[in-house]
């Protein structure tokens, strides 16, 4: 049994990580400030003997004896991370410094939830880890993109300078149950709009692409990365190469829900990347043959069922 800290553990991805780690017999300390996450996401884990929930903001230091740290604390939806951009970059940068300092002190292994956003609006398609990215340093998305890039730098520097045992995963757009219905990201937006019979809001002409990964595939990739061979630090892309335009996604959601909702077009947000698709050769090689198992249609059906139940309960 290991004692494991999960920052951002009451969020969408974090709650699935906590669940998986507990099911494998570990002790889990879930740390969150509830900015975008909620106690409801981990309610079902509360009675577990080895689960502990702590309200804490990672911009402040935290001290606990642990073997491993999954560092996920950071809002991930553009709507939320742009709400208070200074806080977002503080969370990424000071959060990384505080958690790396903790890892150094207690000799814990630490994994950073980085992002495909480090590639910005990519000039190379699909994106391998060796691509340095095309990021606007002063745009609306910079607080998130540059915060995550700086966090990667800090992870590498703590590794090189202080021998901290680090792992970095670059996560591509991930969806699934326990996304916040008001999250603002595209999959939850389209599904909630379809289930309510509201207009489906496609930004721009809808020809921009994303590659969507179901949350279970991500969790498997992150756990395998934490347990990958000594000396392999990444960064490694974890995503599903299945690439879709936003119009294709909207149509799939319409077909699967049988909604009468109509597609409407809204302005494309500033610096919205045109395309996004991971090269996952490194993950396959280093993460024991890992590859995504759940195609978009199957994942959407599971996610639609989740939101349908949630909306029926009046949430
Ligand atoms: P989320 O918003 O559901 O979860 C983030 C969690 O971090 C929330 O519970 C939030 O309350 C918490 N948090 C935010 N600021 C904090 C702070 N200062 N102190 C403590 N807790 C704080 O988002 P998610 O989709 O679950 O993303 C989890 C992580 O994975 C994030 O770091 C995100 O950048 C990364 N990521 C996610 C995706 C994706 O598509 N889901 C893609 C790339 C990277
Ligand atoms: N998007 C959209 N309608 C929405 C929300 C998002 O068309 O209601 C688009 C958005 O412009 C982007 C894509 O969907 O091109 C993915 O957006 P999301 O916020 O989910 O993730 P990110 O842009 O960070 O990859």
C-alpha cells in the first residue's frame, strides 16, 4: 500500500484518479480548493477507510508524508481558467513549486498533469513530444498555456538540480462522467444543450479539430506513467488520435441523443487552436503498450447517460 496525494482530486479527472488508486488498495489524500471541483465528485469515496479529503489551495505550501503525488490542481476549461487569469498562472507555477518542494523533502515521486496546450496553435500536425509549440505569451489562453509550460520547466529543473523523481504527461482533450455541467468545455456543453433541447453552440465555422479521449483511457495512461521505468520522465502525450471537427462532434451528439436541438454558430474565441492530434508512439513504447480503448461514440454514450441522470435529478 502506498500513501498518495492527489491535488485537484475533487475535479473531473482527479476524482477518477482517486477512485482508481483506492481500488488498488492505496491510501489517498485528496486536496482541493473546490474552485471547479466539488465534494460531490468524491462523495462516494467518503466512507472509504483510506480516503481523506482536505480543503487546501496549492498556491500555499502543504506538508504531508506521502510516497507519490499526482499534481492536477488547475482549472482546465477556458471559461474557468480565464475567469481569474492571475490566479490560474499562480496555481500552475506556485502549485508546482510547492508540490515539487514537498516531493523533494519527503522523497516522493511526482507526476504533473500537463497539457496539449503547451503546443498552442500547432504549426506541426499531428503533434509529437519533440514539437516546442506555437504559443501566444500575452493572449487570453496564456495564463493556462504558459503556466503549464513553466510548470514543465520547474519539473525538469527540480529533477536535474535536486534529483526529484518526476513524470510529465501531456493530456489531450478528455471527457467523461463528472465533468461539471457548467464547465464550458465543448463535450459537456454540446451534451447538456442537446439533452435540454437548447441550441448547440458551435464556435466559429466548426471546422477546427480536437482529438477526444475518454477519461478511463487517460487514468490508465497516468497510472502507467507513474509506474513507468526509473529514469523515464517524459513528457509523454496521453490522448486519443481520433480527430474530429466540432461540427462532426455536434452531429454525433445530436444523433446519439435524438435531440431536436439546432446547431447555431457563435464567434470563435481568440487564439482558439485550429487543430489538435497527438502522436502516441512514445506512450505505446514506454507505457507498456498503452493505447486508448474507447472510441468517441462509445465514450459519448456513457457521458450522455451520466448527464441525463444528473439533469433528471435536477442538477
Ligand atoms: P477540473 O477543473 O475538473 O479539475 C481541476 C481541479 O483542481 C478542481 O477540482 C479544482 O477545484 C482544483 N483546483 C483548481 N485550482 C486549485 C488550487 N489553487 N488549489 C487546489 N485545487 C485547485 O479539470 P480536469 O479536467 O479534471 O483537469 C485536471 C488536470 O488535468 C488539470 O491540471 C488540467 O490542466 C489537466 N488537463 C486536463 C485536460 C482535460 O481535457 N480534461 C486536458 C489537459 C490537461
Ligand atoms: N467549442 C464550441 N462550442 C462550445 C465550446 C467550445 O464550438 O460550446 C469549441 C472551441 O472553440 C474549441 C473546441 O470546441 O475549438 C474545444 O474547446 P474546449 O474549450 O473544450 O477545449 P480547448 O479549446 O481548450 O481544447
